[in-house]
C-alpha cells in the first residue's frame, strides 16, 4: 500500500499538468470566438443600416425635390417682391451695377465698388484673389478652417460679388477630376447668362415710369449738407466735429480745477504749481475761440502737456468720492453764477430799454438849435384849416421820440392812397417840442397835414382833475418812484426798474384817456403808438362799424394767455366782482376811437374812478393797458387780426409771411428798433421808412 501510495503521489504532478493544459486551451478557444463575434457585429450593423437607408432613399429624394422646388419658388417670389419695392429707391446707374455684380445662384449684391478700388483694410479681397489664383494653377485648396477666420461682413461681401468667378473656380476644382465635357460647361454658362438677363429685365421693369420720383429723391439727397450728414452719422468720430479740440480743452480746464483743489488740500505743492501753470496755458490758448480753426497751431502741444499732467494727477490724487464732491460743488457754483448773471442781464436790459440813446439826444439838440434860428414866420405848418375837419382822417401820436414819430408818419403816408386827406396830431413835451417841429418843417410828409403841440399847454390837465398827477404828489408815491437808496438784491432791482419806468410817470402815456378833451371837435380818431410801422392803407378803419362801442382794437388773447387775469388782481373784491377773469384782452397801439360815443358814456370819468381806487397799486401794477382794459370793458369792438401784429420787440419767432400780411406791425417790448438790442431780423421793416443819409442823422452818427 505504501508503495502504491508513493506511486500515486509520484504520478500526481503529471496529471495536474495535463489538466492545466486542457483548461488553457478551452479559454483560448472561447476568446477567439468572442473576438470573431464582435467583429462580425461591428461590420454587419453598418451594412444593415446602410441597406435600410438605401431602401428609403428614393422616396425621400422625391419628397426633398418637391419641397426644395416649393421653397425655391417661395424664395423667388419673395425676392421678386423685394426687388420691386426697392427698385424705385435707386437710380438707373445703381441698378446696372447691381445687375452686373449679381447672379441668380447667390444673394443680391449691393457692392457698387470695383475690387481694385477697395482700401487696404479689406484684406479678404486679397485672400479671395489668391484663392482664385491657386485654384487656376491646380494647387491644393485651402483648408476649411480658413473660412472660420473670415468676418461675417466680408464673407457676405465676397458672396455677393461676381458669382461667375467663384462658380468658374468651383468648376475648375471639381470638373477636372470628373472629366466633364466642354459642351456641358457651355450649356451651364448659357443658362446662367439667360437667368442673368431675366433678372435684368425684372429689375429694369418700371424704371422709366418712376424716373420722376427717382430724380426727386436724388435732388433731395443732393440738397442735404454733407457736413450735416457726417455730423449725425453713427460711425462718426469725435474729431469729425469742428470744435472737437475746443471741447477737449474745456474738459481739461474742468478737470484741472478739480485736481488743483485736491492737490492743494493734500499738500501736493509741486503738482499744484504744475497744474496751475498748465491750466493757465490752456485758458490763454482757448481765449474766445469757438472753432478749432481759430486756435493757434501750437495749441495741440499744450493740450498734450495738459493731458500728461492730468494723468499724473489722476494717479496720485484720484478718489471717487472727493472728485464727485468737487464736481457737485463746481456745478452748484456755476448754477448760482448763471442765475446771478441772468438777473444782472435783466436789469441791464431794462436799463438800456428805458434810457435815451446818445444819438437821439444829439439829434434833439441839433434840431432845437436849428429851430431857434428860424424866423417866426417859418415856424408854423400849413393847412391849419384841416385840423378840425371831420371829413378827413385824423391820427393821434403822443411821443417824445423824433425818429420814432417820423417813421410812423412816413410809413402811414407812404402806404396811403391819397395823403392830402390825412391829418396827424402830435403831442410831445416842452423839451422836445422845438426838435419835433423842426424835423417835420424840414421833412414834410408829402401832402399830409401836421400839428405839433406840447402837453404843458393843456391847462386843464392838472392834479385836481387827473388822478395820476394827484397821486404823484403823495409821499408814498414819491418814495416808491424816486427812492434814492439801492435795493438789497438784484431781483428787487429788476422789479423796481421794470415798474418805475419813466413812461409810466409821463403824462404823454396817460394822455390817451383824454382824447375827447384834447380834440373836442373831432368825431373819430385813430390812435397810434410811436413804436409801430404802417404797411398798408388805414383809411378803411374809419368806415368800420363799431356797433355802439367806443374802442376798436385787435384782441390778443389765445387759449389761456393775455386775458384779464394776467393784468388785474382778481384776489381783490373790487376786481373779482366786476370783471370776468377769462375776458379777452386787446392791444393798445393801433385803436380807432368813436369820440362821440366816448363822451356819451363818460369813459374818462370811468378811468378816473378806477385810477383813484388804485392809489395803493393793489388793483393792478403800473402801465396804461390794465386801466384801459377796465375803462373800455364791454365797450371794445374786436377788429380783424390782420390790422395789428404785435411782438416784434420781444418775440423772435414771428414768421415773415405774418409780418407781410399785417397792416400795422408793433415793436412792443424792450427791443425797440432804434436801440442796439433790437432784433436784426425785424429792423429792416422799420429803417426802410427812415432816410439814414439825412444830414442831421449823419451829424449825430445815427446808423441803425
């Protein structure tokens, strides 16, 4: 047994070896089967998929062809409609260029420039030409990643160019390998030419019918200033503005002030001195220039130097909160300064408007001297028998301005049909009485009759009869009108100067309420201010039926302005209980008065009553229009608006057509035509009736 067992043990290794060999063989054969199966599946699956796709390819191709044809038809229709819409917007030259640079196979090209005319910035054109050259030489085509670097705008530009060149390139690249026949190429080119001719016919259809519209469009475009188009171009640069450098210099001055303040507060002495020096240079270089052309050539260097120091200051001093705080303080200071200047300018305008120009004062003195040298028999006017003739046309002018009165009379006589039937009654003060008479004695207005009186000769016009003269003698009125101390603020000075106008104190201004007393023998009279110009015959005004009213005037109210509440204090019961705040106002300056009706209604007595009630100026402020509105309330007949046009002394937006259609134009406001502050656009209507070459005007250097 022991031997057998040993024998058995001795045989054991040989058995294990054979069994391992059998197991390895089985594993090896199974691995081969798995690899073979995987290879079969990977090859068979694509074959089955391709077989299914090929089976369904034919019907799908038919469907795609049908859909493609329908889409192409819709696109052609849309393109045709679009072309029909835009063809009227282009001249025939542009249409021809579009036709020659457009192919049916590509989108519409609006590139009207030849390729050789493009600037060097269009690098893509060079790339396209190089591509064509390489294709023609049969070289290898460029890789696809080159197209990804082409900007979209340039790619569209190339796509919109001559499609024939690109198509020819494509044919060379593809047809050479396929061995296409020359006859096929010729037929394809012929079909392309036919499509191009068809497109040309569609584009040019209807052009001749719309040539007139196209010419109008071109003419409108040619009439636009190129500078204006460039100014509103969204691609413009700041340097396109003519004052770009000036704007930069102004900005540098602002930032220079900011950094100078910050440098001083932080003890940066050296930087502060440099900023002060550069700021002074920029300010001196800027001066009063408004355009870059007005600057010196060396200013650019100063701007650069200022920019360098500002950059240095920004690096050292910039703090957002500090800069914002300083800019706000500067803005507030500028606004306060602007308001102060505005108030000062208002005071100065009032002062200039209410003073007598040096030339007019000189003219009065010379005329007075000439009048005193005349013999007594030559100091009187002729035609004195016409002064009380009610069948003639009588005018009333109350003024101390010789030139203004002369323009009113000259313009009236010039536009009158028959000047010998017109009589002008002038009332002035004692100071200007000789000058007024001398002017019209030496410059008679045609065949018209002239009468000159001085207000001091009206003995009935005294303080016991006239409330205005009586009020001027009171202590409160004298303190208000003639107070010598200076006002505390500019605003108070402006208001005081406005309401303390000398004309409000002059009885020449209030004499319009005493027309029946001044001309007791007349039935009708036309009142004219001295700041008007007559542009047509006024004789029809005497035949206007006033329908029982005393005053005929042009109304000035609109929707919400120039009504009674603008002039009267409706918080006072005396005003609110007797007048309508929405009642329409009217204009003084050209008024036809029925003196008979005036006397019957005692309109002067009405004026006296209301003027006495306003002694404390609590019903209205100074002036003659508010008491005129009250006196002739419900007694004014509205004339047609063409008779009287106002606003030439303050409104710069009056149309020339309106001025030409008005019978009388009125320079009411501060900008009188004989002053330097008058608006130039309206001056010619006034100066045309004044002989600026007159010796007296030349002697006093009056050049209006």
